[in-house]
C-alpha cells in the first residue's frame, strides 16, 4: 500500500538532501490539508518530520498499523529509511518521523 501511494507522489518530491526532500514532503502534505513540519531534533540528530495533527486519529487509536504505513511511505518518498521517533499514542506530544 505504501509503495502504491509513493508512486503517485514521488515525482512531486524535490530536493537533493534528505532535509530538502523532507521540506518538499511537508509542503505536499500541507497542500492536502495534512499539517506536517520539519523540525530540528537536536545538533546530533538532524531533522524530523513532525505531524502537527494525526491524519488518522480514530484509525490509529484502534490499529497502529497506519503508523507503520506512514514510516514506509515516508521512507519511499525520502529515499531513506525513516522511523517513528515519537508517537502520540505512546503519550508523546506529537508524532515525529526521523531518518535512520
């Protein structure tokens, strides 16, 4: 499912570096009314893609598979493996995805 979604969006992601591609992805999502931002996780950790609001709140509460699908989708679009760094379902204030 993630690979199929990525095919539809891949040509819209611009940038040479991971951070540039993260900003492009954030803008693509914002254009679809899914608020994400690129933030700095810290000096040694680099940028993270932060969900300003969960795009699938009711689904995520019942089945966390959607979080894994987003990891896979973002990995495909960024051309680099991405992991869920923090998750609201674990009590964190926001969901963040970070390149590995």
